[in-house]
C-alpha cells in the first residue's frame, strides 16, 4: 500500500500538461493546450488540457480526468500502478508498507508459479519447430487459417505425445516439481509419480491482463469420442478461470480506444477476428460468462456486444449473458451470426469490411433482440405475448440505473402499445424482491446491507416543515428521468460553486441575518430538512464524497475538493465529477448579456429554484402514484383522497414559491 503522504506528493507534483505531453503533441492556445485526442481517431483537434484546473477533456469522445486518470486510461493501469508510473516520472520514491515474512514468502511463491507457467508456454511454442509439432500442431493451425505471425504473437504451441517431455525439460532447467504440480501443468498420482496434464494437443496459453502466462487450454486433434476435446488448467493461486478472459491482454487497448468489447465463446473465435483486424475481442473460454469477467471488461469499457453462434446453444448463452451484463450497469448489444457459422468461420470466409458491415447491420439492443426472438414464439396468442412483456420487464429490472430503466420502459411501452406504468409497477416489484434477496445474502455473510433504489418519500413536508409518515412503493417515483435530471442539476451546482456564499436580500424568504449559507450547505440543508437523499446511486456517491471533504477541518477550497474527487481511487466518481465540472455553455452573442450578470446574483436566484423544482417534480410523481392507486383500490378512496389533497396543497405552495424566485 502506498502511504497517503506519498500519494498526496505524487498528485501535487504531477503537471497535467507534462504527463499528457509525453504521449501527444500539445499546442498552446492561451491558457490551455490542444491536441488530437489519443483515445479516438480524429483530424481536427478537440482534446483540451487545462493546466490551471489540472484536467484534460475531449469534446469528441468525452474522455476527461486528471493526470492520474489519463495514465489509467491511456496505459490501462490500475490506480496504484498509475501512481507508481507518475512517481517514476517525477523521481518520487514510493516506499510501500513493509511486508511480513509470510507476505514475502507468498509473493515469492506466486512469482515462481508465474515463471514456471511462462517457461511452459515457451516450451509448447518451441515444440512447433520439431518434426512432430510441425506435421501435427502447426499444420492444424494453418488449416484453421492462422498465419505464422498470429501463431507467434499469441504463443500458440504443441504439447508432445510424450507425457514426460515437459517435466524433463523443466528438471533440466532446475524448476521444482512442486511448482509444476501447483500450476496444474503436471499431475501427481497416488503412487507418487508425475505425468504431464497436457500431451498430444495443440496449446492455447491464457494471459493475465498484464500479459503473463497463467494457464493453458489444450485441444485434441483426435476424432475418438472417448477423448475430451479440451483439457484446461485447473484453478491455481495465479489462475481464477471465472476472473480471466482469453485475449484480454491483446485486446484491452483497442477495447478502451473503441469503447466497445466484442464477447465471443472460443479461442479460435478470438484469434480469427484479431487476425482479420477486429482486435477488441475476448472470449470466456472454458467457463460460462461470469460476473468477475464482466467486471474485468468494465475496466476498459461500458459497452459489450455479445457475438455468439446463431444456433440454439448460442441463443441461450446470449440470453444468459444479457442479464449478467445489464445487472453490472453496462450497455449490451447482441449479434447473432447465420446458423452454421461462428465468429471463427465467419471471419475466415469474409473480408474485414464485410464483417464490419454485418455487425453494423445486425447488432441489436437487448430489447429488440429478445422481442424479435420471443415474438416469433408468441405469435398472436395473448397469454404468450403477456409472458413476453413480463420477460422484457424482468430484464429491464436488472439495470441498476433508474434513468436507463426509464428509457427502456418508454421504448418497450411504445413497441407493445401498453401503458408504461404497468411496466414500471412490475419492475418496482421485481427490484424489491432483488433487494430483499440481497439483504438476506448480506445478513448470512455478515456483509453490508444493500442500499435501496430510493428512500421513502414523504406524504407531506417541505423545506422547513416536519416530516410525515413514509409512503410505500416509492421506488416507482424514481424511474422518472426528470427527477434524475433535477439531481444532476443540484450536483452540478455543488461541484462548480459549492463554497460560494449565497447573499440573499433582506426581504428574501431565505434570508438569515445570523448565518450565510454556501451553495453546498444550502442544498444539503434543504435535502436534510425533507429527510431526503439523492435517489440516483451514482449521484449520491459523488454527493457523499464531496461532503466528506467539505466537512474536513480546515475546510479545503473548492478547487481542492473537486480535484480530490477526480484524483481519487473511485474512478466512476472521478469520471462523473470531471464531466460535471466542464463548462456547459459556450459564450455566444445570444447569451452574452446574461453572462455579464454577477455570479452571486445568478446563484441566489438559481439554487433555491433548483431545489423547489426538484420538490415539485417529486410531488408530481407522488400525485400520479396516488391517482393510480385510487383507480386500483376504490375501497381506499377516503384515505387516498386525503393524501391527494395534501400533496396538491404542497404543490401549490411550492409553485407559489417558484413564482417568487423567477
């Protein structure tokens, strides 16, 4: 672990223009620098580096951040490794926490396992130069259309028929037998003798994200059905198959550059597509797609396209993958190849342009994919169509972001010509069940309890009124993207002007002669008075992180508060902070006069207004919910009408207050 004082020294020393300038040619434009973006192809510079803020931003692809974020994005490094990179650049010594004897021994053991695995990879690769390897292994690779350059780059090899060959070579080089067993390269039988796990097979080495060989997959070329087609390395201290992806080391840079990952099933699918020129491709070989594998992809992109065979097995795998990817908050699309083809065979039969055109023409979002697939089965049967709609709603419910859910609900409601509130209601119930299940799992494991989608919304209360009893089924309110937009506006005000004082006129309803609010404190006080917190989980993370710094003594200045968020290890918070602190509007003749208005005047007007608009939207959503319940439960009319009247009165009060802050 890097000590915090060293982290602070690295971050304060690193100059954004010097760090970025190591990779792109910067040209000075007054107080900032410009260049062509290193993250996407462009001819006209849209990449801006601002030394005074310590940030970069691309107006083309949207990439933004600080010096440490740039190194993480450009070099595909983790937070700690990016800090070490900057430390080396500026000659800052990094002395990490002293290791114990056990930690040193464990690190040395892991390194030994890596070394033995890399030795085995080189051994299998060298076997392609032998008579046996050339006539069987190399001939097979060539028959599958793989070129020598591809075979060499990806370390493909041959495991000889002699099961003792690898062990003999390892002993000659002085490697311990225990490490051969612990890497899964050899098997120790009950009588004590060793034999190679891999023999008489073509070999596919599996690399870690950093490029080290950690495991192998071996394919037999025999047609004997009693022989397993594939033999894979067992899980070891350096290889967790559920957390590894074939081809990730070779694909990661292009995945980040293209901001998309193509997910296929097999080794040859990856190799053929890479050789064709589509290199942002990985495979979940040897295992069904797992959550850790999806999270590994998420380090480089939020966008996944599942590209499986068009047969029944491929469709089933794609359907399963959709749910897993969506639940991790990522965007998923699907491409099914013609029945009888897989990515390997299709790539070998077509040119790069033809494959790219096919993907562009047949790539579908998950709703279109599932709808087209299931509508064919449902036909005109109303019950089957109802099952289809429920299936689509259940899939949308997996998406953690409320705004994305709302967008997909509107699209689905339009496609099926049904009231969107029906979908919202089912999604709310599904997510409540998911949350309850997560609570049970957390309780059994002793972990943290999950945060609900949204806090309970009060039936009454305003900025200064006491809270009322909570209302059930409130999560439905926060499917509305308008509410998320209001929260984003409040967060924008906090991140850009949080420490600015609000100097209200003496006749203002917000004037307090004994206390001057800052923008951040005014917004926080308003939310706390309502016993309300931001419903969008990501916005709430940024909000909480900001106020954790805001409440420190002595209080940092606004620039330091924001820079700490962008430099922090939570890269999702860093990215959203950077996005919200970019200039939203360009100065034009049309808004020139407004721009001359004093900032303090604008804030005094707009901060209370933003809060009141947020309250009004929440109450509008609450009113709609109560009206729906009244239709569904007329026997509760007296109580529901009372609540509707209370909400209407509050809305009227807020609308009057909005009129006073226009």
